[in-house]
C-alpha cells in the first residue's frame, strides 16, 4: 500500500512535499516523494490529500489507570497534599473502575495521535484484558512502592516479575517502575536495578519531581520529609539530591527513563547524560504543580535525551470549557508557550524520535524510515514546508488518521 500526502515528515529528514510512504505488511518499506515511490512500485495508492503524514506520537509517561479521576482532587497547596488526596481517592476505587478508566484513557490517546505509550500500571491484573482491547503499543511499567506495606523488597520485586512473566507476547511489553525515591526503600531500588539488568527489562521512575522531594533528600527537611518521617526510615536522606540517590542505588543505566527531573543538584545533568538516562518531561503536570522552570536548557546542553509525557489527568489544570483529555499535542502546546521554549521542530522530535530512544525503540518507531514499524498519523494541513512543525504543535482536535503496525486504527480520509 502506498500512502500519498501533501507533506510526509520522516523526522530524520526535512518535510517532503507531495510525499509518499510505502507500507508492506506491518513495516514501512519506502519513504520519498510520491513520484519516487510510485515509479518503483506498483500497488494500491491511498491519497490522504491535504495532510502531514508523520510518525505516531510517543507518550513517554502516563497513568491510564487514573484517567477518570480527572477533576476529583482539588488543586493542592503542596505536593504532599496531592499525594495524600490521591491515596484517599484510590482507596475507594475497584478493579472495574481502574479497567474502565484505563480504556477511556487509551481511546483519548489514540484519537489524539499517540501510537505508543509508556504507562505506569498500579493494577497489573488488568493488563491481559486491557492490552487486548486496544491497538496501542503499550509499555506497562509495574509500579512498586512498599513504604506503607513494609513488605520485603525482594517479595515486591518478585511479584512484579511474576506478573511480567505471564503477560501475553505481542505489541505490548512489561517493565518495572520503582515509584519514586521517597516512596521506595534503597533495597528495592538495588534489587530492581540488578534484576532489570539481568533480564533486559526497562525501568522508569519518578524522580526530583517536587521541591519537597529535593529538600527531603538533599537537606532532611520540608513538608514531605516531615510527613514521611513517621512512615519510613529516613536514614537514606541527607546524602545528596534525589538524582544522586537513584545513581547511588544502581539505577543509572541506559535502560532507565527518569520522569519529571524538575529540580537538579550540582552535577545532576551530567550524571544523567554520562549514564545515558533519558528524561520524560510532562508540561501540563509541571504547570499544575507550579514547579520551578523545567531545566530544559541545562539538560539539553549536557546531551540528555528528553521526551514528553502526559502524566495522568489528575494533574492537569481543569478548564471550564471542556473536560481535560489525555493529549500529547496539548503537552506540546504547553511546552511551546512556556518561557524559553524550544522551537517547534525540537518539540516534535521530543514527541517522536526522543520518546522511541527513551524506550529502547530507536530502530523501530519514532521515525518514518524503511524497516521501521508502520506507525503513522495524519494531520490536516494546507500550508508550506516552513510551517509544518508549527502546524503539528498547534493542531487542535483529533488526528485524521492513525495506523499502528500497518493497520488503520483511525481513518477519516482517503
Ligand atoms: Zn507519573
């Protein structure tokens, strides 16, 4: 099948006017101008018309489980207050609530152009069912905490590994997510790092999300420190930043995707870079908590791979106009309107190529290239080549078409 479009945006090359992509089975076979692709191949031509055809977006951090919790927690005065409210809300939720919420979120992502998501899974029992109910490419990172339960770290890890072991093979994969430095023990971080390296499993963890977390680890003070001191052994605090904490306990390898990273200590950006750790930035969640400016320039200058995530809808500022939606395009817009924002081309790269690299999928998704998976989306466009990236970042509404693994999962043209 040959897909022709006003512009094809491979990401690794400039936009191709009157471009085409040939799809063979589940893979991309050729990318070029329509005349190049059509002259070397016979085959069915699907003319998408006035569109930008580009790789599907990669959402590098999400909590699909929490989608229908949107609007159920008032905007908190502090980060610990938000965690307390979330824990209280979760205590009333059932398996059915989580499953419905997960599926609602997955539909929002598909409609808004996401084809791959790195999702934190707090209820792993859902996975076989929900995976089979979505065409999305899902990397489900099984959440591990253990502070409240006090369970032995080895038992927490083994339970997660057992869940991963029995997951169906196919489009989706399981990973490990020690939740955050403050909600885990050093022992859990250590055994997770070891097991993931031995089994070639990817890890993601929230780190240095809030000023309170930074103060807790760096200075043994602040509201998070005060709240948790009656619940956990605090002897792991006072030895440096949260980033240093993860590094000290063995988590810093190329298989780690660090989420948020809003507060950096001296040398932290260099630590991330030299260990090949990727960072997921969630612009709307960042705005919701009124964090200090995201250190994008510092991280980029050090060569850190930065990708984008939606986080959950529990940390999106509600608007009167319409209920919030999970949308990586909305995240791109928020980043674009932030102080010292990068150009649209860099933002689009963060939402595609960089996300693929962060998930160890750089040779498979995130670009339109021969041999890559045929994960494509189409966005309406009638302009010229110079505005292609802006048109993607400022697109409003759903995408017009989406293909995953060579199969249309959404199509309203051609
Ligand atoms: Zn998160």
